[in-house]
């Protein structure tokens, strides 16, 4: 005897089973949404909000102060460096990674010239190459942490040094030692100092470079962290200098040098 209902009709028991399967699937999706890690993405809007929260004045400082585009990788490195529970080994590893990113971006600020090379297959390739006449200068001691990152990118680059310490009586920054390439006045200078707190140390270092004939617009300051006050002080003193950093925040990790070299 043929059934008197269409073949497409679903029996009540079948309908119940499908509803249960759908409910279980929805429940599983809900549980997975709670267990999966949250994906954080730093967009340009988030970076702008972060800059506003750190009380940076973007308009006056925009031309001289350049920040690396924020992303999850950079934020994680910043977090590990700031965490007081981070071991020295992890600290140095993450600091070196962040330094490398800053150095790479600093090299993008240097002048290039166009060139054409011949490939192994005999084809011509239009590319670019560094203009000669660049050097690095580290402000001792924390600035020396950035030297290897620069050498890893520019194998034969010359690096000078400046030693500046605060006077015990006046508490003012004082230059104790400076050693540069003899023709530094003809070079573009990558000045390395990872933490800009008050800016006083960098201001004294720039004064020394100017005394040796370096033009302020030929100085690119490579740093990791800066306070709004530190960046503003430097730019107000030397409006032509370029500052490159990963973050501007009211609280700078001033323990950087001690932790990196193990003297904390």
C-alpha cells in the first residue's frame, strides 16, 4: 500500500533528531567561540587612539616624530620588555628583535640612488642602493645595545660613541667622552639611544655632533620608547632632527639598560 503523504514530508521523529543535531551544533559553535583565543589587530585607528591616550601632540610633532606602524608583533615585544617578571634572556631576545625593526625602518630614512644590475640570467634589473656616507653613533651605555642590530643590517658601517653622565652636584648631563669617524661632518648619522625619558642626554649628544660639523637634518635618532616630554624637548631644541620610535607613552621603561646588560 502506497503512502498517502509526499515523499518529501519529514516524519516527527526525524524532525526531532534534526532539531537536536542543530542545537548541538549551535552549542558546539558557542563553546568554541569561548575557547578560541581573541584575535587582536592594531589598526591605524587603534594606533591613533593609543597616541592620543599617551598625550602626544600629533600636529606639532608629526613631521619630526615617526612611529613604527603598530601591530600585534610589536605590541607583544613591548609588553614583554615592560613586564617586570620577564627573565633577562627573554628580555634581551625581545629587545634585539624590536631594535632590529627600528634599525630597518631607520635605514629607510636614508638616501638611496637608482641603479641597474645584471642578473645571472643576463637580464637587466632596475633597483636602488645606499648612498655612501652613513654612520652610527651610540650613546653609552644603553645605546650600545643597538649597535649589533645596526651591524647586522650594514655590515661595514662605522660606529662612533658618546659617553654622557649626570653631574652629581648639578644633576645636569655632561659629556665625558666622544669618538667619531674623522669625516663625520660629511655623513648621515643614525644616533642610537633606546629610551627617551627627559631628552636631556640626547640633547647634549646632538650638541656634540653639531660641534663636530654634523647638520641637525642629517641626524636620525633611533629609539624604542619615548615619553611625550622627551620627544617634545628634543624637537623644540632641534626642529630639524628626525626621531624614530615604536611607542610614545608617559611612562618609559627606564630599566632597559640595566636589564639588558644584567646590571639590575
